[in-house]
């Protein structure tokens, strides 16, 4: 379970870094990064709950 959560966090970190490098000069940059952070938090929580119930 921990491996899946760590892999998930690394993928999201890569997506956030890629998005920040691509749209860093856009006026809505902070909103995009905030949405990605909230998306990661929700998806990580759902994954944790799913894998916890599966055990």
C-alpha cells in the first residue's frame, strides 16, 4: 500500500512541476497549482481509503 501511495505522490509531484514550468507566467498560475494540490489531496485520500478497505 505504501508503494502505491509513494508512486502516486511522485507522479503528482511531476505533474505539478511540469505544469508550473509550462504555465508559470500565466496570470491564473496560482489557481492552477491550487487546483492540482487539491486534486492530489483528494485522490490520495480516496486511494488510501480504497486500499485500507481492501486489506
